[in-house]
């Protein structure tokens, strides 16, 4: 009895392509995690700038978030990767440091981080505004400087409000890694395409890649739900009281 799929092609060692797929999946995880955490940093700084910065800072951040959300992500990836890395290299050469060679992983993390940062800015801005202003006033009454208020009061209090949006951004980051196949970075989608092209087993390899993405999504959902439940424990107690 013949089978539609030749699962021996998924073997870890050649002639199987399992090792190639797992390496591509690992690269996707690195890209998603690096870009996501860079986006979180940009988002926190961007939200603080939009809420507490001067007019020039607020206007610049408004342009940044508007452009990122208006332009398709594939176009942004191509623009940031080719133009951004070239400008950075030229600037380095002009300063006398020589041209900079940016590897694909670093460039990919920077690209995803810049895209994620615009969305994270709006998520954090909304979450910070959801924090009761009385808590911030109380911290200031104790003489805390602005940075300390942000670190000890605002950020912990806004976390429960930000987590649902940040969970969605993580899912977007994992899917955005597939777009980096267009610039030749060997992540999971490109690895699956190479394996499928070499073996003509397109359905097998693309279903395998889809299953790996799905497994990552399911595991991520469980983790984020537990983190969100832990972050909301104080809010539930306060409401019940």
C-alpha cells in the first residue's frame, strides 16, 4: 500500500531534511525572540516619549508609528534591510570606522524589532493610560523621580493591560520571520521551500513547517496565559475585595 507522504524525507540525517528544517526553525525562533524584545524596548521608550516627551519627540514618534502601521511589512523589511544596512555601513565608513558587514540574523532582528516597536509603542501607551493616575500621584508624593515612578509603579501596574496586546505581537513576530525568506535568510520557510524544491514533496514539507509554527503558537499561548493570570492576581483580589 503506497502512502502520499514519504516520511523518510524528514529524517534528521541525509538524505532526510530534518536537520535543515530544525536549523531553520531555530533561526526563526532567534529572529522572533530578538526582534520581539527589541520591539519591547522601543515600545516602552516610544510610549514614554509619546506620553511625557516634548512636542518634537511626540511628533517624530507619531510619524514613526504611522508610517510603520501604514506600509506593508514586506515593503518595510526590504526597505530596512537593503537601505538601512547600506546607510549604516556608509555612516560607519564616513566616521572612519570602515564599512560594517551586518550578518543576516542581526539585520533580521533589527528589521523585525523596528516593525514591532511601532505597534508595541501603541500597546504600551494604551496600557500606561489605563493605570489609575492616583497611583502615580502617590509615588510622586513620596518624592520619587520620574524614572523611578516609571520603573516601580507605572510599568508593573500597566503590565496586565499590556499582556494581551504583547501576546498578539509575539505571534506576529513569529510569522514575520517567514517574510525574511525574500532576502535569503535561512529560516524555517526558506528551509521548507528548499527541501520541497529538491524533493518535489511540497505538501509534506510545507505541512511540516506549518505544524512547527502551530506548535510554537500553542506553546506560546499557554505561556502567555499563565503570565497574564499571574500578573492579574492583584487586580482580581482588589475587585473581589
